C-alpha cells in the first residue's frame, strides 16, 4: 500500500499549528532563558550616537538609548513573527533599574550636551503602563523637555489614546511617536506579521497624535514572512502611498533575521531570502514622486514626508543583500538617499546581478508561488542546483 504523503495538500484533519505557538517556542528555550537572566538590569542595553536631522531639517547628532525592559506586552501574550526583542529583555526590571539605566545613559554623554535629539527605545512601548512604570515615563518626558531635546519614543497603537496623550503632552508638549505599523494591510498584519492590531487602530492613533500636534513616524516592514520579493515590492509601494500624507517620517525597515524568530526558522530552511537591495532601489524610485510630487529633494517645499530606508545588516546574508560584490555601493546609495532625498544618489549603480533580480521579480509576477522563487543563499547557481 502506498504510504500517505508527508505533506498532504489539504491537511490531515488534525488541528493546525497556531502561529502563536511558532512565535513563542524559541523564547522558552533554555538558551533564551539563560540569556535573559545574564543582563545587568541597571545598565542600558546600548547607548550610541548617529548623525540625524531635526524636524526642521537641520542636521544634528542624535543619541539613541536602548533600555533593558520587561519587553512588549504584545509579546507576552503573542508576538510579531520577526521580533527578536525578547533576546534583550528581562522580566524583573524595576522602576529603580530603569532610572539607573537612564542616569547611566545621561552620564555617558554628559547630559546629552552635544546631542539635539534623543531616541528612547524600550523593546516595546514607552507609554504602556504595564511595561514601563508611569514614574519612569514621566522622567523621560520631563528630562527631554527640560534639556530642550527633540524626543522620539516608540509605541504600539493601543496606548495612544486621548487620555494618555493629554497626560504626556502636559509634561512634554512636543515629541515624536514612532509606530511599528509594518504594513498598511489588514491581511498582512494578521497572517504575515501577527501584529495584534489593525490598520483602523493605526488610523485612530494618528488622529489622536495629530490632535495633540505630535510628530508621527511610521515604520513599514519590507518583505514580511510568507511573501515573495515581487509582492513585497508592490505592497510596500502601496503602503507608502497610503501613509505618506499622515506621517512626518516613513522608515522602511527591510527585513533582517533576528535569532529565535519565525523568520529565522524560515531562513534556516531556505524558505526565505531577505530582500534584494535592488528591490529597495526600485521601491524608492517608484515612490519618490509621492514623497516629492514636484520632483524635489529633502528640505524642498514639495516634501510630503521624509522617507528613510536603513538596511540593517545590509550586504549580509541575514540582511538585505545582492550578489556580494555590489552590496556596499548600493547600501551606501540607499543611506545617502535617506539624508538627501535625491534620486541622483542612484545614478550609475550597476551590476550583473541586477538582471538576476529583475528576472526573479518578473517570474514571481507570472507564477503564483506564495513564498517566491528567490534563491535563499548566495553562491554559484550550479552548486545550489547540485546540492541535495
Ligand atoms: S509590537 Fe513591536 S516589540 Fe511588540 S512583539 Fe511586535 S515588533 Fe516586537
Ligand atoms: Zn551585484
């Protein structure tokens, strides 16, 4: 008798695996538990400075303070498919610990004397009372206001209620809230990202932020799991168009693989290739006239929003990459565009791998393959075909 197929197309009638269980499994492994307990709760995860531009377009230096926290409340109950923040948190961080971390960050940079912008990231939402004690939220808001610094915090949508924003703006009347929207598409939010909120909740959060005159930064994810390269490109263009008018800044995060996540598992199984850098270039070319309707560049009158694309781990196998030889040049052009907003940054970029990328994207538009056909690894095509 023929053996039953190990991968029956219509399933076996057993209950399917829930994405929730796939997301949670690695966080409960001994290595993840041991790592969490290894952190010193009175030291911030990291503090560093980068060049930035202020809201009015003036170049400045920004300090980024990444705090060691209890992590994100959505992660406690479920979690996003690509989020590896659980690697950096510990569940017993107290108000005193957070104040000690903040003091250490300020000491390291002399009360942020030389930085005009302060980004405070908590591996979750700063304004969420279950994650961050209210006293500490207040310290960050007040300190940055008193020091006269432009403050950026991150948040999910559900915290951004009228009541919470009224409380926060009474302490600091002007700051930026960065929201990890990831996709302006409910199906993608639910089935690819497991985000736990909908586009309608982002709409509501934005209305509230606008009512309090707060700046809005929107993060979009380029190529979430279970998506082909061509779909990623076409969708991200649509999402940028959908959010541009309502976002002061749009930061597109090309997927990078973080340890212990669903996307990490797909990547190890050769079922996912991080985005091509060429896709990011094409995406920028396709949306430039949405960001600058009159063909201008950053700082010009026609600017609708600011588009930032920062390929984390760009050029590496676990980040956006091309063939390996042109990566450095393409990453540099993309990063220059985030500052200048000028299409001239991409002039003269060329490599033979662009044809490979273009062929893959064209084929994916013809073939209904949900995971796409991108080669998951670099290397000689012949070797890949010969490998078992
Ligand atoms: S909402 Fe943000 S911090 Fe929370 S699980 Fe998702 S990506 Fe991670
Ligand atoms: Zn190349």
